[in-house]
C-alpha cells in the first residue's frame, strides 16, 4: 500500500480539482493497488464467508469524490480509500467487513453502522432473545484480543419497548454495532497487512453472522 498511502498524503495537502486532474495518473495507480487488495480479500474472505464470495470489487469500493452539497467542508475528494465487503454489496443494509486506508488513520472495521430504525429493531430483538449467545461471541478470546468491545453511539435511556432494568440494556441502547482495529502506516505498508485483515475478519465473523441473522 505504499502507492496508495503516498497518493493520499499528497492529496491531503492538495485537495482541489486542478491538482487532482494534473495527478490523475497517480490516482489511477493508487486506486488500482487498493482494488487489487480488495479483490484478494473478496477471494480469501469468501473462503470462510460464502456471502462475500460472489461480490465484485465495484460492489465494495467507495468513490473518492465527496458529496459536498450539504457540507461546510467543500473539499471535493475524500482523503481515504474505503471498501465494505458485505452481503449484497456496499449499498445493502447488512453487516460486513470494512477496510479504511488513510495516512495515520487507517483501520480494519466491521459490523453495521447506524442501521435504519426497522433493522435496528430487529437487531435489538435478536439481542434481547439471545443475549447470552451474543455476549459469548463478544467475549471470545480472538474477538477480545483484536477488538475488545463494540463501538457506536447509544441512547441515553432505554429504547422503546424495553425496560431500563433489562439486564442487557447496555447492548439494547446501542444504535450501531461496530468493531475497530487501528492500523499504523508501517503495518499498512508491510507484507503482513493482508493477513492482519483476514485474521480480523475471521475473528469478527461470528458477530457479523449474528447481526445478519437478526436482519433476515
């Protein structure tokens, strides 16, 4: 990921259309390197998660152009490359795996971020019915070693339909169910980066399966 990180470092200092146009060849090289990583991840994660195997790179990689219509930040381009490997592709409301490449801010992630209210209700119901199972997944040795806990915004009080004294209210209050493993630039550039992603994906898969089971 040397090429990708190098391009993103330059872009962060020159985030305007003139520079981007002049350096389009560098962008294409960086994009190709990232797409090759995503292609490999689809193939290898697909060996242990059948939902990922049918995906194509274009189903997973996000555009570098920013939607600035409603943003105070008018920079036209993102300062990162991101890809979401999930059942149905990046536009689906499903849980999956995420890779984020950004100088000094890269990470491996997964889960589901801010699902629509109807889907969130399904996840909460599944947790309420099978909380012991879910906690066992979160307390698994590999999960704890790599992620430690779930991340995401949470309600200040109990969601509608649940009591405040529910023994699993800490999980039921959550509005996102996300795991994050930060990655240094050295790791991203190193030969073990792909293996690190695959190890993380394998460790988070049981949680992703639980979330997607709820959505089904």
